[in-house]
C-alpha cells in the first residue's frame, strides 16, 4: 500500500500548508540554501519555529525543494526545476497560487511523488475503499499498512497528526449555527488554501475525554468525485504524467480503466470518475494535443489513450498552454 513512499508520519507537526508558505520558502531558499538551519529562520520566514519545520516538510513533499548533504552545519535546500517553473516571481506560472487549478496540480504532485512523503494521505486517497469511516479505522489501516511495508509501527500520536493536518488542509468548513463564521475561526479558514478543494468532510466529533482531536470518535467522509471539477488540462496532464511514471517513456498507449482504477493513478488520487477523465482526454485529443493524442477502442483493454510522443513532454505542453507559458515544469530553464 505504501509503495514508493517513505515512512514520514506527522513531520508537519499537524500544520497544513498555509497561504503564502510555498512562495515564501521559494524566495528564502533562493537567497540562502541554509535558511532552515539558521537560528534566525523563524524571523526570515515570519513564523514560529515549529512552523519552520512544517514549511520545510511541505515544500519538500510537493517536490519544490531538494535537501542536500550536510555541509557548514546544515542541510542545504535547493529549489527544483518544478519550483522555478511555478513560483519564480518574474516568469513563474502562478507565483502566488492564485489559480484554483494550481491547487489541483499541487495535490497531484503531492500524492504522485516518488518518493511520496505523505503515506497516510496516499493510503486514504489511493487505497482506501470506503467513503465514510471513523478516524480510529483510518489509524488502524495506516498502522497495518506500515507494518506490512516493513516499517516500524508508527505511534498513534503521529498518525493523529497526519489526520489532523489532512482535515485542516482539505475539509469543507463547518459554520457556527446561524452564521457564516467557520467553527475553527476565520483566520484558520482563510489561511488554508486547499480547503477550496473540499475533498473531505469531518463530521462533528464525540468527545471521549482525550485531548487530541484526531483520537476522538469523529467520522470522516471522502468526496469521491470532487476532482471532476478540476481543470481539464490538469486532469489530462496528470494522466500523461502517470503514463510516463509507470513505464511508458516514449510513444505508446494506456487503458483508461487503468488511469481510473489504479491506486496511484489520477482517477483515485485526484478523486475523478471515468467520465471526467474521458472528457479531459477527449478535450486534449481534439484541442491542444490534436496531432499527438487519440482515444480509441480496444477489444482487449477497452478504451485506450494513445500518444505519438513521450507522455511527459505532452503533459508539459498541456501545462504550458494552461498557464500561457512557453514551457512546462519538466523543461530546463
């Protein structure tokens, strides 16, 4: 279940990625690769020390920084090509993450990463077959999967941090009765951009005397088709990137059934149904990739997506067109 993941549990300290964190890290790392090792890092980044660790974690998990070998008393952080393409202030695709489509793109990068640094998230969106469940059931599934992967069994407190961060990151807000004020407070709501995606819903918790919200008996709900509203270019690009990642580096084809049902494919990780994937790929085949991509029927595999060029290059082309740029995140700058 945790293939291509690393045993990172709770390293974000329960903090979800907040508004402005990723651009701020990009600027800070560009100015000083050792910024995370500096005593003044909280001042430079404008957050508390525990949030500094969370900012470092999320930037790495999204594939926006790489952490190098220890030198000069710290581990240097280097911005990736992907980060430069997205976040460079002068020519980045979306330096301030203002386009909702960018949130879907980052969600895909987070869960499809190799290695993936959020195994709890990966299991929930890719492997978990239930749409309505208790936090305790998810904790048990994560522990079981970790042991099956040969990892040390994570403590409940660490898994609880993951669940807390996941809810704070993706859950639709609940409002105080008779108001439009979120129960968790207006500031927390406004500073959590991924809440716009509304991928999960957290039912009211039944307190049992414990202190950690993730250990209470509250229910969770996954909105399995919420990704149907993601931009077609993002869905089609994710499909082509998946085809590359899992072995097709040149011209070839892949079954739409696999794109939809594979635990690591865009259908599961992006919470999209077969119809939405078909619509996105049909749009690409009849529009920006008309000379490179086709949809056809196969007697063995059903509907096939065929591509006449390396799929990663085609994914780049789609993202470049979506953001009105000359290149995509995989192209050197």
